[in-house]
C-alpha cells in the first residue's frame, strides 16, 4: 500500500476526525473532575483580597512600599496591576 492510499482513507472533513478527539478530551476532563482530590486541597485565604486591593492601589498610581504597605516582593503585585489596567 502506498502512502496516498493510506491517506485517502482519512477524510479531513469526516465527523469521526472531529468527534473522536472531542470525546477523548471530554472523557479526560470528566475523569479529572471526578477523581482528582482538588476539593480537599483547595483552600481560600484572605491573601487574595489583599493582593487585589494592593494592585488596585498601584493601578491608581500609589507607590508601592511608600504609600501601599506590602510584605511581598513586587512582581506579583505589578503583574496584577498590569492585568487590571488591561482588563479594566
């Protein structure tokens, strides 16, 4: 069998070529949701709110460490501030 005969079997627009990867991805996602123990491991803390408020103040042109108290390195605060500037 030559390569053209093998490739002619697989029609690029066939439904199976679209549905099979979609079902595999859906099955994988469902297995992760059902069996991954993230429900017990994920914990929310008040730091998320502090980080968002700190980055909001930096977005409003308050200077970090002078006018805004922070006990963390500045990279994450500046990344959040830039994200807030981009998304509004």
